[in-house]
C-alpha cells in the first residue's frame, strides 16, 4: 500500500514538474540572429494594447519596441516606425495590426527588417491604398467609422464593442472605446509606394471572429503575401485577447527569419 502511495505521489510530482516546465517561456538561443520585435498599432488605438504580447516576448529574451503612430498621415506613421527601427541593434521582426499592416508594408523595405507579421492586418500592394482593400470584401456591418468635420474619424460609440472588440469584457471594451485615437481619414486613400511583403518573408495571424475586417479579406491578403498563416478564435483585437498566441506567432517568425534570408 505504501509503495502504491509513493508511486502516485511520484507521478503527481512528475506531472506537476512537466506542467511547470511547459508553462515556462522558451527563451531564444544565444545564436539566434533576429532578436528585436517592433510592434505597430492600427487606427483608433495606441501602442498600449500590445502590453500582453510585449510581456510574453520579453520573457523569452526579445527586445520589444512599440511604435506610437500619430495617425495623421501614412508618411507620418511610416516615419514613426522607421525611427523605432533605427534604434534597434541588429535585425527586427516588424509587426502590424489592422491599418498598421499598411504601415509595415510601406516601412518594411528597411534593410533592418528580417520579416513581417500581419495581425488582423491589411497588406496593400504598390499603388494600392488601405481603403482599396475593401472594394471587393467590405468591412462587416458592425464596424462603423464616423468622420468628423476636421477629416478625422472615430469608431461609432454604440457599435464599438461589436465591431472592434467583441471578445473583450465590457469594461475593457469601454476603455478602448473611450480612449480611441482618431485617424485622418485621408490616410485610407493614400497609395503605397513599397510592398515589403514582396521581398520579405511574412506571417499572418487571422482572427476568425473579426468584425472590423472580414476574415475572408484577411486570408486573401495573407495568401497574396505568401504569409505563413495562424488562425485564432478572436475579435479584431487578438493582441489583447489572445496575446500568447500572437506572441507565439511572432516568436515563430523571428526564429524562422533567423534561418531564412530576409529577401526572396
């Protein structure tokens, strides 16, 4: 009887140790060449939403920097991203959410960028604008932008959670709604002059419950960019509600780009 009890206790201890080991972040090896991650937010938000992703990646040994886009013009947002890239030592993975995908597509031709990760994000081609992407597959009806008389737009207050953050708590959705950063609507009509996904390896995280960008459009864009796709059950803000899954995809991109030339 005593030997059986010892066997059970040993098995439980072993199981706990395995669970603990699995929960520990897997740190990047010293030999990995891509060790920097630059995160770019989209419209109506700021960089603080990346906190969960930041924490997971830094625990694994990455240097993570977050761009604060002014959302005043595509050029301003691209320049803001390039300033952060210039602060990195070595190669970086450039990550964009939503409209931030347009920003990283334009800014990602930088020689310091080893790869691109699109998180519920658009990936226009040269000569295309952000708004052009919605011609064939429009935004879902839950997502409503209200332009102001000054040319800047906000997401409709009443439909904010349904269209932008459907899988967050009511409190989190309310905070996101009330802390919106308006975007200059002219940005959506600005054509891109570079398409970094044509020369850089790309990855994409697609939120299957996205009600701001139709998942069919996200898949279409990702396939055109020949991105490696990860799908997560989330709303338009998987970086908030599925932070570990998003961090895992970025981690995989950095490890993959370390083994693959930055151009193709």
